[in-house]
């Protein structure tokens, strides 16, 4: 098995919260650059937990995680920030900043990279129009609906054209039509080279695109290529 | 079941379309809201520190300047005292004046009459006819040509051996005394400034800690979008620098105003016109010259720098200790 240039590699990874039972155990897999995966499993199966480990906001309690060929346990804070700028993530709870407008929230990753506003403002506006937030750009998150927040969170995750996109139930709050539209966005991103992992238990969504599936059950991961 | 086809023309940023767009962002909208970082009490503390630091620094500066003027004035002049002989009424004054005028490096020789000598001590002793009967030493003030000063030590030995009863005073004792005093004031002033800087830094570190705590969600989101520690620290730092500059200017400005008004204040406080004049003669009017105002500017810059560096240090230390 050649995992030499794997984008992600998990080796015997286990995770427990505090002193509880292992939520994930003996997780072994690797993903190649440019792949597209649905991560499925019942509620509470550990999808969010796995994504958080991938995003380095949760350390595995055992085993090794490699990202972009690097053992993430050995990262300094600055290296971790560096890796995170190559990853886009959509949180289940969105995590938008309340005092910034939708537009400013979406532009945040670019601002953090030190890019000039005049260089990216057209991109941000166009992307927001595409996700149907064209007339909500100057609104603050407090007045957005759940679906609107979700789309803003997705826009923020993809604005910097990440190499890896992690999305946690990204269509949980939108109608099927918008879900299809968002899926198209992910597919287009993938076509342009971004690796995608979408955690979802929306079978209707999964049926719309023939992607490989990662199935979580009883703390173990099964790959269905 | 329909399968979604990749969109042929997706108007996402991967395709650039040049057209001017309306602006949906306030230019440089602060990522960390200013109100959540620094409060009025912090500004007040910094302003007070800036005020006290300005008073201290300018006070040292004024005293230092006055001391320099004194010592220069004093070094440019020596005094010859002629003790009256108890037995004789003979007077060497004229001879001594003659002798001094013959020396190199002497600009002017002014013998004081008894009348003038009495006038000198009048502010301390008062005017009284009785004094005239006392044997008051005669004085000769000698102005030295500072461009080619004579060797005072040699002059002293020659003069004193030639004219017994004559004493040459080069005011060295005074000069040293003044130097010692100003050095003491300087050290004390610097020590106080140091303490104020430490107190300011401590207050800012405490404020930075609570600012981070109340903005935990923002910090965590910034971490999640891959912000460097430096970037996060800067979001806080800018607010601290703003407060530092404003409060510093306020404090230093108030101190400057106080120094500006000092002559009127001393006049108002002192009981007699002469004592006010006396003070002014000794330490100057107390007002600041250009250098004094430069000291105020330095204080403002120093306050801003302390705010910048300690808030950066405080924030980064906390971020470093947080693992996620
Ligand atoms: N912060 C946490 N502390 C303790 N237990 C947690 C925490 N987060 C999740 N869990 C537990 O871990 C398991 C997996 O949760 P999660 O990864 O959120 O599942 P999913 O996203 O698939 O619904 C659940 O049993 C949940 O109760
Ligand atoms: Mg979840």
C-alpha cells in the first residue's frame, strides 16, 4: 500500500473525551489529494470528532495523524496556523463573528492571510451572490436565518480556495434545492483540485453524487470506495 | 434520482470578472471590537501615569538645566575674601586688585566696598547700622576669562602666600554640592519613572488578560481560520496603542499646561513679591523650554511603546499557553 503522498493518514488513532469510553478506536485510513468523500454515520457516531482531529483542534489520545505528509503532533503553533490556512472548515455551529457583517465574516480568512481588501473584495461579493446571500452581505449574523448562516460559513470556508475542505453537516439547515446548489459548489471546488470531506447523514444528498463513503459505526471507520 | 452535474460556468472566485462592486465591508472594521478591550478605567490609569511621569521627567529636566546654569555661572567667577587684620587697619585690597589684573586669564576684577558687601547679605540678615561696626570681610569678585582660564590652584597658592589674610574661593565646594544634589535628583527621578513604567506595564498585562478572556470566541475563530499568533496579538495591540497614545497625550498635555502656568501659580502662592522673584532667580521661571516640551513628547512615545509591547507580550504569552 503506497501512502507516500497521502493527503491525510491516520494510523491506529483512538480518541476519548476525558476519562470516558473511546469514541473512536483503531482508525486507519489514508486519502489522496483531490479525493471526494462523504463521512457518514448515525448521530453521535463521531463524525464531528473525526473532523476536529483533522483540523487539529482535537489531539488523538493515541495513534498518529499525518496531514500534508506532516505528523501534526510535532507542529508548532505557527506551523498549525500555516496548515489551517490550507484547510477550509464548515462547523456544525457555524462560528461566525457576531460583530462583523456577513461580508466581513466571509472575508476573514483572506484578511488573516494579510491580503489587501481591494484585491479580494470582488471575489467575496461574487461568492456571496453565488450562495444566495447577495442581499444579506451587510447583515450581521444575529439577523440571519440558520440556512443563511450555514451558507455564510460555507462561503468563509471556501473563499481562500483551500487544498482540503472539511464540512460538518453543511446542508443540515437548507432546503433541498439550496443543498443541491451547495453540493455543486463543492463538486466544482473538487474539480479545481480541493480534496473534500463532507460529514452528513443526509442520504438524499449523498445519492446526488457518486463519491466514496467513510462510514463510522461503533467507533470504527470503514471505507467504501 | 438526479445527479448534479458540475456547473459549467460557476461565478465563484475561481473565475475573475472585473467590475466594480459595492463595498460591503467597513474599511478596516476592527476584528476585535474596541469597547471589549480597553475601558475607561484603563485609560484613566494610563493618563495619570503619563501625567506623573511627565511631571517627574520635566522636573528633573528643569532642575538639571538650572544646576548647569548655576555651575557655569559659579565656575566663571572666583571670590577673594580679605580677612580684616585685628591689629592693623592697613588695606591690601588695592594691591591685590593690582596683582590680579596682572594675571593671565582674568576678565574683570571688581572690589566690593563695605556698602556693597552689606547689601549682599541684606536679604538674609537685614539692614542694620549695627552691622557696619562689625568686621565684615572685604570681597573682590574676579570674573574669569573662560576662553583661557588661569590655573586656579597655582593662583591660589601664590596669592595666599603673598597676601596673608587673603582667601581665594573658587566655589568648588558649591559646585560639587550642586552636582551631588542634581545627581541624586536624577537617580531618584529615573527610579520613579521606572516604577511608573512597571506599574503601567502591569496594568496593561492585566487588561490584556481580561480582554482575551472576554473575546475568547473571537480568538478561537481567528485560530480556526489560521491566524498567526502575531496577527491575533496585533488585533489587541492596536487598541492598546490607541488608548496609550490618547491617554499619554492627555496626561503629558496636562503636565505641560501645569508647567506653563507655574509662574502664575508661584506668584499666587508666595507671600511676598521678593520671595517669588528669589525663586525665579534660583530655578528659573520653572516653565519649559523647547527641550522640556521634547521631554513631554518622549513621555508620550514611551507610554505608547509600553502599551504596544506589553500588550503584545501579554497576549502572546497567553495564546502560547492555550493549546488550541
Ligand atoms: N466535548 C465533548 N466532551 C465529551 N463527549 C463528547 C464531546 N463531543 C462529543 N462527545 C461525544 O462523542 C461522541 C461522538 O460525538 P460527535 O463526534 O459529535 O458525533 P457526530 O458528529 O457523529 O454526531 C458522542 O457520544 C458525544 O456525546
Ligand atoms: Mg456532529
